[in-house]
C-alpha cells in the first residue's frame, strides 16, 4: 500500500518530489516546501488565506467590490507591488518615509546608567560611552538605523547585517564570535524583505528563540555585475531583524501601505482621469456641420477632412466651405477637489499621520501646532515602543554581547530622545497667561493668587499642586479670620 503523502493546504504535489506553493513557485523536497510556506506573507499562511480572499465581498459573494473597483485581492499583494508604489507614487513614498525619517532626524543620547554626565559625581565619559561615541560615527549607525527602518516599512520586515573583520562567506552561517574590540566591526548593511529571505527557523519549543528565524539567505545583488546573483547564508546572530508593529508573531509586521492600498488605487484613478480629461479638453474636437439640403460628394468630404486637419494642427487659419459651419466642441472641466479631499483624509487615518502634516494645507501652508503635536506624539511613541527596543537597543546589546562595546554599569544604559516639538514664544506666553488667570479665578476674594503659582527661572508660570486635605486660607478681613 502506498504511503499517504502529507498535503499542506494551498500546495500541489507535482510528482518526482516537486511541489507548487500557493504563490506558484516550484520547490523540490518536503523541507524546501516547509521553508517556502514559512516564508509566505502572513496573509497567505494556512488557515487565513481563504478567509482573507473574502475581503471586499458583499451580498453573500454576489458583488465583489474589490474586483469592481480594481483593488488588489487580499492576500495576493506582495513586496514587489509595495516597492513599486514606494518608488513611483509620491504619497506612498511619503507615508513610508516620514515616520522613519522623523524618528531618526536627531540622534538619541546614550547614557551609561540613569544619570546624565552633568548630574554624575564624575563628569567624564565612562568607557562604555567613549566606545559608543567612537563607534557610532565611524559606522554611520544613525543613517543605517533610519535606512533599515524605512526598508522594513515597505514590506513586512528588513534586516541589518553586522559585518566583522576577517570573515569569509562560510563563517557567516555560524554564530558571531567574541571580538577584540569595536574596531573589529567593519560595516553595517541593510536588506529589504525580498533580499533577506528567511532560510530556516528555530523549531524547538524548548529554545528561547522558538518561532524566530535561525538563518537568512541574503542576496548581495544590487545591480553591480561583479556580485552577480550571489546569495549568502547568514546566522541570525549577525542580523538585527526589524519588523514594525507585528501582530500575530514577532517576525512579520504590516507593510505601511497596506491599510491605504485601496485609497492609493482610487487616488491614482482620480489623478490619472483628471490628467486625461484636461488633455482631451486641450485637444478640442473640431466639428463641421453641413447643410442637409446641400448635395456633397465623397471627394468634397475628403477635401474638407484635409482642411480641418490642417486647422487642428495650426497649419492654416482660413476655411472656405459652402453650406458648412465649423464648431469647436469642448467638455466639462473636471473638479476632483472633493474626491481628493476625501482620499486625503482616508490616508491620514490609515497612515496615522495627520492629513495636514502628510499633504500640507490647500494653501501650501504649514500644518497647525495641534497637528504637529499629534504627529510628534505619534513619533515619540514610535521611538520608545519600536525604534529603541527593536533597533537601537537590539544593536547595542548585540555589540556588548560580543565584546565590541564594553559593558555599561550595573544600572544598564539610558536612551534619551531629543524633544521633537517645542512651543513658540507666542504659545508659551499664552500658556503662562492662561495659568495666571486660572490662579486669579481660584483665589478667594481678598486672597493672594501668588500662593497658587510658582515662577521658574525662565519666568514661566506654573500652578502648584494642592496637597490632600489642604484647606484654603480665608481671605483677609473675613469673619473670624483675624483681630477686629
């Protein structure tokens, strides 16, 4: 009796040990099939693919909105599509780039321990701080952090390769060994999802990295013919894996353009049709109305056509024709403003970037202070919840682990992000005035409002916190409040 072959949903056995994956790729052997299935986008993994294909269906499947609107089917989009949008669509590029570029615009300060240098007993830098200050500019770490951050937003993840001294292609697939110092780290290089394929996974449930990649297959081809199509197997210890906002696992994030993909498609329709409409209006239709009572031969019609063509192409300005009236036909000028405004709002919501920050106002003015506060608040949260733990600290901890950086103090190290948003002098003055008025209104008649405020060295006014159980002093001259 023939042994029953294991069937993975979405795959097809072709014979001779060959399988076809849900994406149409052919692989040989069960191990290769499992690896290929593991590398599928999370939207196409077993159990979710058929469900996600139902997105856009209405009336029990009788109406497919996605197909009618020309949207990409859920689960069929891929990295190449997102990359093409990023490269060609100005709005898509801005959605991907803006948060990452703002996140790394000004480098964070790395402090050994919990106190800044000016607050420590010893003011000089520690060995950890000195090593970091020397290594960071040499490797251009902030530029590489921003680059791998942007690449990860195009697809589901990106990786940062840490290159060390005296290694060959074969050693890259083994764990990174301890080095003699920071000078042994030679370079950093970023790879997008397509050029950093996950080659194998940690499948042992008893391992701390269970469910994470074990090795990657890096494609070094960047259009330079000397590299050809060279691929290297690299151990995970030499890689910083970056995936933003993963939901069901810690490996695959959601592409930044996924939630706005339909809106981008619609926006392209609006802009393309508007451009075509203006082109059609610019090349107006010249119509010749012939008197129906007039007898005209085919030769005369042909001659009239030649004359009209000459007028259209600006070769002549006169036309002589008995019983013929010429008329330029024009269409209605398109007004895409309302539709554009709707899609701009949708993309602002979908991307998490305030609309006026993403697009600017209709007059080309800067976004309002409130829009900027909201945007910088989002970026600050991104710095603390994603950029710091998943990129910055992951990199520093990896270098400390292989002795490329000395260990920090027992308190660890602190990351201090720069202030993203600062109030203008006008905003500060208005805030001080508001707090001063509030103190005056809270003061009982005859009381001193200065007891409710504190003025700092910059002459900013702050309301003092009220202690629990504190009783307001009676105003001067109140009954029982003093000597008569």
